[in-house]
């Protein structure tokens, strides 16, 4: 089986990688939304328009409460990049709504219409700052990089530290999906209980939330490991 959905045909890992692409799409969509907000804010600097402050404040206030409440539902699931993306979407919408309320209140009190685009640009900066981590992580996983929560050097050190293991080479860690991680490695060892060694190596992998492991055991380094 693949990480998500049955594996078969040419997709031997199933459709788990689609969740990584979805997370990347979420990040790009947020950045596109920031560009649209910034473009509209700049336009309003050049072409200020009257703002119905009281009505806008009421509508935006309702939107803020709804979006914030929805965002809180995703707060505890941010180990999944898609849940994190949904959380950022809702928080971005809540931030926009709150910004509209603040801008409306200031404009209502002072008549300074320039506050509207200034608040919009401030919201853009906040959204871009919060989205950067999602974009970086999703691009990393799309490039088959190790998830941010896996310390690969520490993992390798733990495998080398297993009794009887002399070297580890061709160690690869990558994401099958936004929630599942895989590992492959060659272990050079001098033990006779191969099955026990595999179990110990899998236990090490599970400490790093890696549940899909493929291990090759070697009594002597193969030609592809000249430095072992």
C-alpha cells in the first residue's frame, strides 16, 4: 500500500504525494492573495474612494469571529502541512477582517481614508511572514527532502550506534505525504541475528516518526560505499 490510497500500476507509493502538492498549492495561493491585496492597496493610494465605515465594520467583525473560530479548529493539527495551510488561510481571512474593522474605526473617527490601504499593506506583510514557513516546508517535501522534524544526522548517529553496526550508507529520508515519512539505508554489520537488527533499526526510525523503512544489511560494504 501507498501512504494514502492503494498503490498500483506506476504509482507504487499511492497518492500520498498529492497532499504535498496540495500544501504547496495552499502556500502559492496565499502568496497570490497577498499580491492581489497589495495591488488593490496601491491602487487606493492613487484613487482614494469613500468608505462606508460603519457598515463595513459590522460585516468585517462578523467575518473575523467566524474565520478566527474556524482557524482554531485547525490549530492542534499543524504537524500536517495541509492543516497548517487551512489554518493560515483562516487566520489570513481573520486578519483581513480585523484590519478592516480597525481601518473603519480610524476612518470613522478621523476621516483619513489613507488608513485603509496602509492597513491592507500591513496585513500583507503579516500573511507573507506566516506563509513563509509553509512555503519552505512544502517545497522541501516536494523535492523529497527530509521533513523538518527529522534530524537526519542524529538519526544516522543512532543507527550507527546500534550494537554490531559498523557503518551506515545510502541513508535517504523523504516524505511520502504530509504525514508519512519513509527511510532507506544500508547497514554494514557483523551480527548474526539479522532479524533482531532490523527490528532495532526500525525502532530507531519510529523515534523520528518514520514508519516506512527499507533496510539492506551488509556483512561487508558493497562497491557503492568505498568509504565505509
